[in-house]
C-alpha cells in the first residue's frame, strides 16, 4: 500500500525521533489514515488502534527499541507499534496465513517483547522482565500498556500487589477509553470514571503551587506540600487506589497530547519505583464510524471506508446467533435461567438476552475465573446459569470449572463459542484445546452439535440435565443438515446418520457435515462408510463403539481439536482397555499451536477438508 509524507520516513525502529515535533500531529493523522485503509482490506482490530496512536508515538519517543521492552495488554492495540518499528509495508498481509500477525509476536520482531493475546497479563509480564533486568544488572526500560477494561481481570491486581511489594522500576500506562470490547462495567470502571472526571485535585494543586511560589517562603512550602501530597490526594480524590498499593499515580492526562505524554513517560522512567500514568483516550478516534460504534469496529471484517459497512455478508445465521435465540426462548419459559458473560455480551450473542431479561443477565467484566465461580454460586442458589464464553478464554478458568462446579456437581452450563479453528487471530485465539481440557473432568458432560437445530436442542437438554455441561460450537455460519435422519437426544448416546459396513466415520460437532461429504467421496470410489454424529464426547457411547469395532474393518475419528487428550485418543484408550483389535485412525489437529490465517486455509493445511480426509481414509483402508 503506497503512502506519501511522514510515514515514508518510518522504516525502522526509532525513526520517529527524526520527525520534527511540530509534525507529530500530521504523523498521527497519517497513521490513522493508513490504519483505516489497510484494515478495510484485511480486517482486524481497528477502534482500539485508532485510539492508541498518540499514546504509542509518545512511548516510542520516550523509549529505544529493541533495547527497551514494551508490552501491550491483549495486544490487538499494537498496530501503531508495528508501524513505528518498520513493519508498515507488511500490513497488506495482516492476519493472513504466513503474514503479519494481528498481535505482538517475538518471532516476528525483536521489538515485540512479549506474546500477548489474552487480557490482563501485561503487568505480570512487565514486572517479570523488570526483575530479570535487575537480576542481570542491565538498564533497559520496561513499560506495560493496559486498558481500563483489562483492569477488571483479577490477574492485573495480583501483579499490582506484587509490584507494590517489590518496588520494581517500571512504567504502567493505563489506557483509559471507557471500553474493553463492549462498555466497561463494575467497580473499577466506576472508580476510573470518578478519577477521569475529577478535576478538583489537579486544579487545587496547580493553583496552590502558583500562589505559594509568589510568596517569600513559598518554595519551601511547595516542597513540603509535595512531600505530603498523599494526604492531599486522599482528601480530594476518592481512594487513590494505586498510591495505596505503593505505585506512584500520575493523571489523568490527555491521551492524545503527544508532548504531555512524552514528558510524563520520560519523567516516570527516571523514578526508582513503579509509576502508573493514567491517560484518557478515545476509542475509534479519527474515523467517524469506528468512533460511533467502537464495539463493531473492535474486530471487523474487510469494510467499505466510505460507508463503514462490512463487505462480506453471510447468507445464514451464525452459531452465535442461533445460541442467542435459543437462550432467550429458554429464559422466557424458565424464570430460573440466567446468563453470564465475561465482558463480551455482543460477541457471545447475549446482548439480546440482556435487553429482554436484564435482571438475569450478568456481565462480570474480563474475569473468566470469577464468572465461573459466580455461576456456581447462582447454581447453588437454585438457578440455571449459562456461561457464554469463547473456547480460548474458558481455559483461563480451568481450576474454577473443576473445583467450584464439577466437584460439587452444580448445574452450570458452559456455552463454548469459537470452538475449533477460529482463524485470523492466531495461536492465542484458536479453540483447539477445549475437548481435551473438559472431557477428562469427572462429572462434566461434553456435547457438540452437528448443526443449528441440534445446538438449540442441546442447549435445552443441557439446562434440563441439572449437572455440569459444556456445549461447544464453532465460529461462523451454522450448518443446516437434513431432517430425516434426526433422532431425539439421550445422555451419552450417538446418532447414526448412515449405516454401512466397511468404514466407520465417528465425527464430532463441526466435523459431522465434513464426514457426510467424505462418505460421498468414498462412495464414488466404491468404499462404503457409516457416518456417526457422536454428539457426546463425555460420556461416550461405548455400546456404539463396540458395534463399530465389531462390524467395520476400519474406524476413523474426526474432530477439530488437538489430538492429545481429544476424542480420538479417548476412543483409542477405550478400544485398548476392552481388548478390541480394531484398525483405528484418528483425524485431528496436530499437537502444536495453530498460527493465524483464514480458517479454510488452515483446515486445508492441517488435513481437515473432506477431500484430504477421504484420501487419507482410502490410503489407510488399503494399508498404505
């Protein structure tokens, strides 16, 4: 993508320091224009990056790369950082297979100090880097950028508590735009709102200092008052939360004033203690559509710059939309159904539920651990809570699932969205581990629907089961398979869609439709294949497994999960335990993290397309 102007001078780290400070505003405008044009073609995280342009510029003016270490929380707000470290020409490949990642990646650039994709981790990583620096006797700067939404995550407070005790020399930049993906909620949001709008302390301090300096003894008094600033702050600003934890607080300051932030950051780096600089930014700044609807432009598909409209539209409903309709129907019938999200009402489809049943809807902020145990408490109190969460984020609450839900057998339903290959966000967002980490938990029922109608049936079944249930479904358009083969749900029972003799295809969730296509391809080559919709990964239909082993020459499992600990390995373990000498082939994802790229491209690469699977099954059947 060609550009003209100041951006052409930014080709390697620290080039921004060659730009005249009078041209900073122009550079910021060029960066925003570039981001809008580029993301409109590739898709990506736009609103957060538009809001962080001046903030990132100021950090680059106060730091030296790659020597100094800058860590972005979540990481999707690092686009300007990538531009300023010489990666602008690669933006046409953003989030595509083998292209530029949408998140910081150490393997991509030595200017990326830490791989980040989940929320509330930056302060922990930063204090670790600062400690490593001090132990090694080195002198590089360490800064963490954390959004106000990420401060709703408990891990951030664990890190703040550690820093307050360790006195690590580092900078924490609180990027306060009053948003995470959706509008922030909770006590910290309310606290920051008060700080953000409270000018009394700043006005009082500045007026008093100017007045005293005019008097004979004013300078000494100013010095004395500065030493006692803690008591003044406590008197005027409610709480002074960060100061109480031993972290010097500065702000709030204008997050779009480059000169002001640069001076604040440079001063903070000179302090021999942790300093938090609170900057207030505007999400979506510079592009009216992103500014008006930052949630939709948080992560967006390719769009028309002039209209802000997404270019690619789906002809059918997504699994998320199907779930949204289904839980609203259940809530209408059952007043004990409640819904919980961790700061993603829109992404999980719970925004409609929130409007219809606000008293039974709970957004707990970016706090998956709390969401799960809160749901357990609701369940212990007689309610039927449904926790809607992305697969990659549910893994953050593994201990709570085990300890607080399953040990007590509490009826919490986990609606696990974005299961399987998600695509462009890469390693940190692929939902490829949930079958492994959920199906081995005692007392946890794990289900996967083959299509939209079965998702609705399974959600109802899960709520009525009155025990821990995980219901996993993929991202994207919901499948709509044939009706004639549909059978009622029964706990732990699979559904045979096509019954033959030679080859048994045992498929999980999204792979059922693929298995039907594989059957058709095999049939064209005179191979006869049974197709089974397994429905339940835990408990498995062992009677059906016995039948398949007895009546077929080859059994093939299909799942969109890593092989290790997944459905296929569970089948293999069962056959080994029962002494079945069956020829078994497990088709799954390899046991490593899946990179970013279009989901279709990744499925092709990892052999999950119908054509690839049919070829592998034919070769396996022939003994090749």
